[in-house]
């Protein structure tokens, strides 16, 4: 599965019944709740990375990617736009790009 595949699944589930779809239920709660859930998952991934548990980190990383895409969907940000931004940054050294953001 690619991130594009996952983004398409999330888009398809966005209009599902919130009683039968976790994705639809989360999106129905609004962008703020989606952002909160993403933050929770990111913290869980950080904890597993610090602990050095590869299997748990793998699981939490999957949750992070899923919830990132849900959060983007909640704010109508396309994955292709994020990928285009990454491509734009690739043309500049990381240090120079970060300095430009300031």
C-alpha cells in the first residue's frame, strides 16, 4: 500500500456513516479533533522510538501516517500538495531551506 492508496481510502470513507467508519467518525468531529488525535499518535510513536521497541514503533508509525492523512483531509489539504512541497524543498539544501523558513 502507498500513501496515495491510503489517502484514497480515507477520501472514500469520509462520506461513510460515522457509526460504521472510524475515519468518518473522526472527520465528523472536526479538524481540531483530527489534529488532537494526530498529536496523540505522534507522541506514542516518539515514546516507542525512545524505548527502542521496533515492532511497537512500526505500529505507531502506521497510526501516525493514517492520522496525518485524516488531519490533512479534515482541512482539505491534498497529499499531492504535501508531496509537491517536499519536491520543492529537495531542490534546496536542508540547512538553507530551514534557514529560509526562519
